[in-house]
C-alpha cells in the first residue's frame, strides 16, 4: 500500500496525511472486494490444522471436478509461503498487467471453466522464498479478491496453508459467507490438530461444509486393492463428534501422486481408480450442500385477495417470514 504526504494525491483525491490516504485506499479496496464477491455464488476454504494432509491435492481436484461438471470455478492459492497449485496444474503463464491501470488483472486460465490465482505466477523466480509478516499476507489476500478479474463464478475454491493463522483468518474476515472444507488423515495426531481447525471455525463463525479423510488406505498399483496403512475412519469419527457432514475418504494412489507432480491432475484425465471415484463423491457432496444456483423465491399470494395472511404481505420471503 502506498503512502502519500500532505502535498501528494492518491486515487481518492488530495490527501491531507498518509493515514487519511491509507484509509481512503482501504475503503476503495473494500468496495472492490464487495463487487468481486457479489459475482461469486459459493466460496469454499480448504483447510486443516496439520500440514502434509493433502489440502492442495483436495483443492485442485475439487476445483477440477466442479469445472468438469460445467460450473464456472476459481481456484485461489493463499498458501503464500508454499504455493503449489500452479505447478500441480502445470500452468506456465505469468502475471500480465492490464493496459489500463484501473482495470482488473486477469487470472491464469486452466480451461474455459477454471481460473487460477497464485502468488507464484506473480514472481519472476518461482523458487524465491516469500519472507513476509502478517500485514503483507493480509494485504495480498485482499488484493487476490479485489484486483483479480474473477468474473461470474459458481464456486471459488481457496487453498489455505496448515493451521489457524493469518491466511485462514484473513479469508474468514475478507470473504463473508465462506465455508470450510476440512481435510484430515486418519491418524490421531492429525485428528488432534483438525479439532483446532474446527474450533477455529466455531470461533470465527464459519460454517463447515464437511470433512474429508485423505490418505485413507493405499491403492496397490498392481492389483488396485486398498490396504489400510494409516488406518481409516478417523475423519468420519471426527465428523460425528462435531455433528458435521462426512464427504468421503480418499485413498493414497501412486497414480494421483505422479499426476500431481507431472502437472496433469488425475481428475483431468479419464482414468478410473478408487481415488478418482472417491473424489467424485466429494464433488457430489459439495454440489448437494452448496448448490450453484440460488433457491427460487416462492410467492404466497392469497387467492382472490390483494393481501395474504402472511406477515410479509403479498410476497413471502421464507428467510424472514414465520408463515
């Protein structure tokens, strides 16, 4: 964020002080965030209290699965210190600044239905370390929403880093109505950390769309059978404990790992395996709980009368009416 002195000017007009300039810029950015989010029907934060549980794999394949069903999808990578989704999708483009400074910045396009934004595609050297404190990370996430040309979306999938720090908190505060999809592995250590994530969601009043158990068994590359290496059932157990939906268990599949490393995610192919079938069920669950089309407003008109017994009058709003 730029600062201006008493004799400078900024986008909101002439500023009497640096503080007033920053406040004006923040207000302007708030308006841009509101405009951008107004075009997005559903927002999903993929998170977990523990690293290494496969959040990025779930995020990428969830976005691909939704896009493959014809939905307009955005994938936003807010794992600022370790962004991976660009590599997992094998996207080679870089940031292209708009000709007009006031125009929105175009995201990368994986296909006609999937747009992607990650800090990594804004860097000249993708191997450079991001050494940022909280304020810079918060501002980056706000800019991902305000400055990018997301357009009309059915779903925005947000890949978060592990834990309950700046990034998931910034998403919760910046994106009203965002819902969490919590990823875990079956082990007790992972489940203990996931409880922290679920309690974080309660604290910030973020609804949880469901729980996914990743690495739930291992798919043998020879016979395609599933072997329980890390046990199974932990995700379903914690979903019952917190009275949440259990969206499914995804086994470890070497083909999925190789596909991610090669930048050809498994759900972008026609290959069949227990892992792809599990991902498909997760997409089913998300569509069911977060439909891409708003429910129609019902009208409750009294027969033959200009008024009805409904407290709303002639038009009933089921969200506010007690009829």
